[in-house]
């Protein structure tokens, strides 16, 4: 299975995020899955790729040309796809994968996550969306999204568009449960 991972390139965030990303990468490789991600070599992006590569797994990076140096592309990937812009990157990330996992991250991660949720809500895909809630990072978002539903901007079934898990070890079982459903 190809698993798309949205995550951060920040090196300033708490190291616990990179540790969880690395561990998740190891689990992806151990499960025989291919990582599809943004192609960066630093922060959680680099950590998840390094976790996969440390176990001889496959990693496909998709990066816009203008970010080749800014995000310090990973130099040891199985495949690096260079695209023209962020729109094409997001499209290829989502459509190259069987499931989506969002690790903690900033506005880029959240942009990718919300677009993926929106497209699922509109029936444009039916892929599992899993949020890895390291350090309860997504707790405030979960609260906010419950408010969005409670205020009727989304329906109760829309709250099932994604699932949140606490540990890297919980992600792949959550993906499998959603694929079967």
C-alpha cells in the first residue's frame, strides 16, 4: 500500500515529533508499505523518510521545483518527482496513495490535510485519513471540528471523515480498519 504522509520540515519543533515520525517510517517499511511524501530531508519530513529507508523501504518524494533547496530535498529517496507548483504536488500526493496520514505540522500540513478532508467530503476520494496525535497536537483541532459540526457547518457523518490516533503503532491498524469499512 502507498501511504501519503503530510508533515513538517521544521527543525525547531520538539524532537518528540521527529522521533514519532521516524518510528512511523520504520513501521511503514516493516509493513511493506511505500511512503509518498513531500520530498524534504529535514524536520519530520526527513525523519519519516529516514525511518523508512533505515528498514530498506521505498520512499517517493514529490516536491515543487521552487522548494528543491528551501526544503532541502532528501538525497537518498527511492524516487524524487519534481513538479511545477504546490497544486500539482498536492494532487500527486493524494492520487499516488491509498491512504493519508497527517503528522503534526504547520500551515502547509494543515492546508494539505484540509484539502484532503474537503475532497473526501465531496466524494472525490474515499481514502482513509488518519491524524497522528503526538503530544495531543491535534486535540485543539478535534475540539474545533466538533464545534464546526455542532454549529451545523458540517454534518455528524462528516466527523467520520478522519480518525485520530495517539501513537505511531496505532496508525496502520487504523488505516486497515478504514480500508475494510
